């Protein structure tokens, strides 16, 4: 085997090993990747049960209620066109309130209710999560506050 053939063989083996490593990394990260969806997008697509997604929009006015256990909160997330029920067990962010922009992360159960494992709220009067703002702007429903 010539020197040139050995070098080519070494490069090809290196590329194969690199491809295998990238494939293993992507496979391992697949469970932790969650895509952002609005309620309208969720209703338009068939999201399988237990698939982790990020659901974002506004907390629907008049929809927030505490369950009798005192820890679980049920509310509806809307993009002003459609709304979906969300159940969250835990402490909500201090800035969580009706009409507020939120992003929830979790999955849908067999009852069709989105079970959130985390809830993120905007941090001041002028900020809304970029993905939520973009989705609402696309529908023509959200305008930034002017000061």
C-alpha cells in the first residue's frame, strides 16, 4: 500500500467516525428538542401524545383557576384565534397573569389537555417572547406597547 493510499484510507475512516459521532449526538438530543407552536398550529397539525413541544401565546382572560389541591393551575393559552387548555403543577412565575405572554413546555395527554412542565412569562411590560410576538404579528393581533 502506498503512502497516498494510506493517507486516503485514514481520511475516509476519520470521516466515517465523525459521521457516526454526529449521528449519535443528534439521536441523543432528539428527546430534548422541543419545537414552538401556537394553539392554531397545534390544532392544524396532529401532535402525538407525549411529544414534547413548546406552546406559546397569551393567557386567556378569565381562564385561570386553581385546582382544589392548591398546587395545580389550569388556564387557557390563546393566539386570539384558538385557545388550548393547559394544566401546570407547581409555582407559577411572579409575572404570570391573564393577558400575559407565556411559553409553556410539556406535552398533550390522552384527555387533550396540555400538561406543562414549565411556564415562562415575560419579564417586563415591553418584552414578549420573540416566537410568541412573531406568531401574533403574523396574525395581525399583537402590537408592541408604545411609551
